[in-house]
C-alpha cells in the first residue's frame, strides 16, 4: 500500500530542502502535476489519498535542480497560465513590474493601439499587456525558433490575433516593416557572463536569453539606440534591468535622445526603465538598421 499524500509531501519536502529554498511548495506543485489537479485541490481534497506512482520521478528531477516550471511545463505570469519549456526563460514575478509600470503610464491617457514585445520568450510580456488592452494590436519578435514556437502556442491560447515573428535586434534590418508602437516592452539578456547563478538557472535556463557580456550591458548597447525609431508619437518603452544597472541603462537611454524613469519591483529594487523620446527628437533620427 502506498503512503498517503500527506506523508509523502512531508518526506519529499525534507529531501528537497537540500536543493530548494521552497521545498514544501515544490513538493505540492509536483504532486498537483502528478495528480492532474491544482495545488489547492491537493491540499483540500487529496491529502489522505494514496500517492500516485508518477510523483517519485518528478522529485528525482527536482533534486537535480531542474526547475519546477520545466518539470510541469507550466508557469503563471500576471494571472495567465503559460506553457514553458527549457527553450524559454521561466516568467518571474519581478518582470510583472514592467506590466504594472505600463498600466500606470496609460492610466490617464488613451490606451495603446500597438504593442511590441522584443525578445518575447514565452510571450509573457505581450500577453500580459494584451490582457489589459485586448483591443490593441500585439506584435512580438523572438530570435530562437524553439522559443517562438512556445510563444505562438501561448498566443493561440490567450490572444489569437497577436503576431509572433522571427527577429533579432543584433541583425541588420530586423525592424523593417514593423512600424511604430505606443508601447514597447522587453526583458533582454542582462546577466554578466561570470555571474554567480543558482544551478537551477545556469544549468537549465537558456543562456542566450540570460547572458549579455562581461558587464551584462551588451544587448542594451545594441537595442536602446534603436528604440526611438520604434516609438510612435507619445509612445513609451519599458525595459527590464538588473537591480544594479539603473544608472548605466538610464545613461544609454539619454544618450539615445530619450528620457528615462526607473521603476522598482516589490522588493524595492530598480527593475525597469521607462523611456520616451525627448520633444526635440525627430522621428527616424535613430536608425533601425543596426
């Protein structure tokens, strides 16, 4: 006879505590996946049921530092359930700072008509923005074919009219025919190449979506000068940053003829830079043909 789920969860949490700071939560999420139900259902309805055979292999995977989201194939972002795979970064709560900053920015002005997500990954930022402004035209670019497939699947689920296109801002002419946007969002690679990351991140999440040179600023140096040409009149861009990068990214924005405003995440760390063209910047002054 198999152990009751309540006993199995206690034992699994003890084992997982060696590799996870959220051992009990991990165990509950993996159990929900094994049962094909929600975590709430596990806690309220299944604690005295027998442990499913599918649970033990999931724990073994987590013990190797594989992220729970990759094991279950699912993550939540801004209230949306998203499919994820090792081809995309796992959406994080810190990134919701960008969506909240956008919501605040458009609270007392016309809603954005066109929204662009640069380097969309799972599609999280664009789909969250479209959940706020469902009538907007949504466009996203992504250089990884595998990530683009994940984003398109999420788009079909949450915003079927959104367009997910191949694109790489390091390549010549990548923005041709995209046009201009009222809101540009991006969570670009910004981690220093030698950064001390947890094994669950460094060994499992896609390196090309994480690392951006010795100081983590290589992608900003390429992308930010191209932002003014993507912005419609009165448009804004909101870009995620590492919590120590506020001053450096602000300087890049100002050097590209834009104002810059920092936004903090829930831990009061600088997490996003909101950019807008200065009044004397002419449309098209900054080339998109990097």
